[in-house]
């Protein structure tokens, strides 16, 4: 028995850990109690900094302690500034030791928890206070952390902050992304970082694609290789979905989707929500005058459709246009004997496509269909092939793409609601594209019974109608959320 190490029993180990935890809790409470007393007394001194370090090095996610450290740092900096004139030249930069101490602490904390929001935030705050911050050093630190965990989105977010401060060329960052993706295709953060750089480096003038068609074609070729390397990994498929998107920027101003004007009022639909239309300059031009439309009132909860109760001197023989911010559209006279004008632009499902890009999209679609022959239940391949069909020919592939969504509802049942909503969106895009050719446009909108919808997206596009003819089951499902129309505005005026 001599010379053998005693192995603790499970009960002994549990008891030992319990005692250790009790000691840690006691030390934590004692330190926090001391910190609170010193803070109440306004003692933002070195002891306070030492006490916070003892806790943060073990748990860097205590926001209160980082706030206290910032109070201490600002107090020290203000005192140094007050003494600056009295110090000799060689002691002018004592504040650098303060910044270095904070940066060193964040590095220690990030070794404990590389995904600590508080530690990353404090590091950014410290660098903002330091007029001599070394951004190149920070860039190397990012490289170091990404070697430890190449998918840590905290590090990628911090890298974007640092590269902006260090004025790193976007092309250089794109090369860095490429190298990281080559090492590991399953890197969501790197794909996302890439998606932010490409529109800047290769802009699309018409903004109907995320980037220029030449670069888009190369990106599609690259991502297809990544997706087919591991069809069950979602990162490359997500990036491919972004490539197949319209490229519309979230930060652009809303555009006019539909508008209707009559002597007693007007309604306006936007292609994206906006909190207050009165903040945007809206002008009606025609009849030899320019009228500013004011006092817009929302017709829905999301800010996509608005009504204006102004009265207008509409002149039937005049031409009118509507100007919203920098966009100006020509209005068409209402058909029949009604006095008024309207504008309607259905949601764009089609985007411009060169022969070269079209050929690449068809190649990718065929690759997806080939893969489905071997893996018919591959959800990412099913969804991507549906998106490719729509990118190639929306109307021609409409039914096929919807069939893929129906299958996805069974293959990926946890996301059944998402696929139903996506099917509703695609179906409404198709119906709205056909509406201008329908009898009674724009006064009446009729949705046939064979169009199955789980919801009614693009409801704001229907604001110019007098009457909506929706299937009974859909109207019951929507309840009070049936879109308001110009007809509602008329009835209100009549009453």
C-alpha cells in the first residue's frame, strides 16, 4: 500500500469542491462589500483598482466592476491633467501606464473568457481614451486571438473596429478573410466579414445585386465548392443565400411602392418601414404647382403605409408626379371617370442578369439538383435550389420553387412556419406582378382561392385599392390585421 496515491471517493471530491466554492463565495462577498463602501466614500484609489482586479480575473462579466474601474481611470486622468503643467517634460506621459494597466487586465480576462462582452467593451473604451493608442498592436492581437478561435465573432467585431481605426485597406482585409475561409469553410464570422467588404470593393451601380456581376460570379464559384465540401454545414449555404439576394441596402431611404391621390386625400405605401413619414419631404408636382404633403398618419403598425387627409385641386388634364426625398415617380390617371392619379411598382423579384452570370446560376442549380438525387432530404440544397430557380426565372420556376418549400416543411419541420411565410411572400410577389394586368386595377384586388397563404406579406402594396377580395379562410386568419385601403379612407370621409 505504500507509495500509492490516495484517490478521493466521489463523495469526498464533492465535499472538497463544496468547501472550495464556499471559500470563493466568502472572498467574493467580502471584496464586493469593501468595494461598495469605498465607492460610497468616493475613494477611487489604487486599493479600489486592486480589489476589482481580484474579482475580474476570475469572472470578467461583472459589469459593475468595469464601470467602477472606468470611474477610477477618469479620476486619475483628471488629476494628472491638473498636474501636467507642473511636471517636468520627461514625466509628461504618465497616463500611458494607466492605459497599459487596463489593456493588460482585459487581455488577462479574455484568456479566462474570450467571449466576454464586458472585457471587449472595456478595451475599446480604454483605447478611445488614449490619444496615442497603438492600433497596429491591436491588429496583431486580433490575429493572435483568431488563431485560438477563428470563429469567435467577438474578435471579428473587434477586428472591424480596429481596422477602421488603423485605416487597413479593404482589399487587404478581403485577402485575410479568404485565407481564414480556406483554413476552415465553416466560419460564419469570416463569411459575414467578407459580405461587408465586397459591396465596398465591388459596388453594383444598379444595386440589384450585392456586388458587381463579375465578382459575384467568382464568389458563387467559391462558395459552391465550400458548400459541397460539407453539404450539412450551414455557413457557406447562408453566404450563398446572401449572394443570391437583391443587394438592397438596409441603410437606404425608403422608396415609393404605391401611391393614390384623389381630391379628398391620398395614401402612400413604402417598400420598407419608416418610423415617421413626416420627417421625409413629400411633394406633389403638377397642375402648375408644387404641393407639400403634410400631416401623414400611419395606416399600419409597422410604418409601411400612410394616409394624408389634405384636399387637392386635381386637374384631370394635367400630368402629376410624386417626389419623396430624392426619388421622383410619374403618376398615371385613374381609369374611368374618377378624378385622381396613382403609382404602383410591384416588389422586384427579378434582377438584371448577364449571360455569364446566368450560365453560372444554371450550373449551380444543376449541381444542386444532382446532389438532391443522392441526398433528397438535404434541407440546405432544397432551399438553395429554390432560390437559384427564382434567380434564374421567377415566373417560369414559381411552382417548382414552391414545391421545394412544401417538401422543406416536412424535411425541416422545426422551421415549418418559416417556409410557410416564405411561400406566402413568393406567392404575393407573383400575384402583385400580375395585378396591373387584372380587370379593375387598381381599384380592386382579387386573390384566388387556390393561392394558399399562411400570412399576407406586402400588405402595404394593396393600400391603393378600394376593395380587397381575399379567400374567406385567409381573411379569418388575418382578423383585424387585414390591410387598410384607399376605400377605408373614402368611407371615413363620407361618414
